[in-house]
């Protein structure tokens, strides 16, 4: 009789731990600040910015740099002026810089060429070396990647992404955040991701811990098939970390972590932000580093060891990507202004602003997360204290579940045991919670899930 009573009580205890699938959204409260920030996004300002960039004719990396009206030089100086104006409006809160390098990288950059990006740094108030970096690429191209003279409007690819980050700077610069925000208009993407590599090196030289939101083509809604999709945006996130060593890979293959890189958990965080703050706009997390056999600037941040994702429209139209301006058999080709949906671009911008604010207000993601519980009925997680955190939350889910489903608060402790939760049957993680309920992304234990300690990839220069 006593054994039956104990078993019943133990069963009740376990059921109290198993929270419903919506628990992740319910765990973090909605923040009025985020709603206020996203309400300030202007589709008309986004239209004006994209139109201005298209007006430079071409922004090809190898194009004119001396003209004030045409070419990549004029375009990057225009971006610099936008950042300087925003900084004046916020009392000098932005530091504008132009990281550059002379690149020779045949075949796409056959002669020494100075590749210059434009960044604006909004320094954090409490944890300035933790950096949330939004990027888009300023350069454009036509069918021939080496054609730097013909018009290459690049309205969607990627003036849309650059407009989004400029608008993010306008909105977010009015607030102060514990972490640093960086707005980066990168050059050299179409010629080999050179601007991203230069800025990633710039970040590493300054000891920054970066999270990168790369926006590349976030304005088109009509797909190649003619289907119009205004309610979905894709977030591409790598599986295993680019900088994973062979030894780390062996441990990960045995114990798990293939779907829990920091980039994957960043993507889940972005998805939860969309669910909480945006109406009729859904994030679809894609378990790939980028589109099939294609790439973007987030790749260079991954190579530097930083969590990074690519944010891109739900429906792509290949007639509007990397195409000469022409009409053939009644079919129109080219990346022009009429291919950008301004309401959709505004939603994509709101997603970025909400994510950046939520990340920058929350504490750092925990580090030193470890897991134990082999050959026992319980699982224990431990982690290092996070500056500014007032509490921690332990998460778990079935190994086949895409999202975190169960959680339990640990208070201010840096260890928590889950009685009756068998280590073999679940994946686990930990998030940090700050004042006001701001919550970090979830961190998977060990090397596969670590957000920090960036190191060069084995094949990096």
C-alpha cells in the first residue's frame, strides 16, 4: 500500500515538470518596449532608402569609387551619411567606421581592390563586448559576376537588407541597451563574402562576442511559381558548428547536438520573438546554413566561431536575382524596385528590431553548461554564473522535437537536478533571465551548443 502511494506521488511530481509545448512562449513575458520599438518602423522610409541605393546605378564591388552619383563608392558614402545623421539625432550614440582591406582573390577579384564596408556601433551600457550585429550587403551584380559597368539595381538583393539595418539603427538608437548593437552594410558579398570576413576579423580583434543576424533578400513576396507569400520568412541556421574540431565531432556524434548549435538555438529564439511580437508573420526555421549550394555573409561569421543566421524571404523569384535587365519572350528579368513589397520589408525589419532588442536587453547566454546523469533516474545541469542574471531556466525536449517544450526555473542557483527525467531520453539546455523577465537564447550543453570562445575554422586564414 505504501509503495503504491509513493509511486502515485512520484507520478504526480513528474507530471508537474512536463509543461505543454507552448511553455517556451509562455515562459518569457511580452515586453512593452519591443511593441513600442516595432511600431516605429516606417515602410515609406524603407522605400526611400532602397530607392536611393538603386539610384546609384550599380553597386558592384569593382565599380566606380570616385563618383558621387554612381557606383559602390557613392553608395557606401551615402550609407555613412545615413549613420552619421542617425548618430546626430541620438546625441552621438553611434560610432561610424569603415573597415576595409585590399583584396586580390581571383577569379572574382583579379586585381588588388579595396573592399570597404560601413558600420555603426551603438555601445552597450553594461556588457559592451557582447555584440548583436545586423548585416546586409551593399554590393550588387547582374548575370555576369564580373560585369561592373552595366546597371545592377539590386533592389531586393540586397538593398532591402541594408535598408532594414538602417531603419533598425534609426529605431533602436533611441534606446539604450546593456549589450552593443552593430549595424553593418557589407561590401564584397557577390565577389566572395569579403566584406563579412573583414568585419568578422574586425570584431575578433576587439574581443567582441558576436551574434549575427544576416539579412539578404528580405523584400520579395512573389515566388518563381507565381505564389505570393506575405506571411512567412525563413531563418537558415547551420547544424554542427563550422569551427567544430574532430575531437568535438566525435563526442557530439555519440552524445548528440547535431540540431543544437548556437545558431540553431538563435533561430529558435527568433521564431519565439516572431510568435510573441508580430501578427500574421511566421518564422520558418530551415535546418541548413543557407539555400542549397548557395551562400551569404553569415558564413564568414560562422567561420570566425560566431553564432549567425541568414534571414531571407519565404518565396524567391530567380528571374529577379543576378540578372541583366531585359525582357525575353514577354518575361521580365532584373532586380528592380517593383519587385520589393514594402509592407513585407517592414515586417522583416520589425522582426530584426524585436530580436535585437530582446537579445540586447537579456543577459548573456550561459556558458560552461554541463550535463550529468548517466545510469541514474535523474538529470543534473550546471552552468557558470551570468553577470546581470537574476535567475536561470532549464529546458528539455524529446530528441525528435524541433522546439523546446518543457522547462523548470532554477532561481539564482547555477545547478538544477530534474528528478525522474532520464538523461538518455531528452535534449537539455539552459537560458539566463534578467531583470524584467528578459531571457537569453537556450544553450545546449558542451561544445556543440556553446555561444562563446570564438576560434578560427581549421581552414581559415
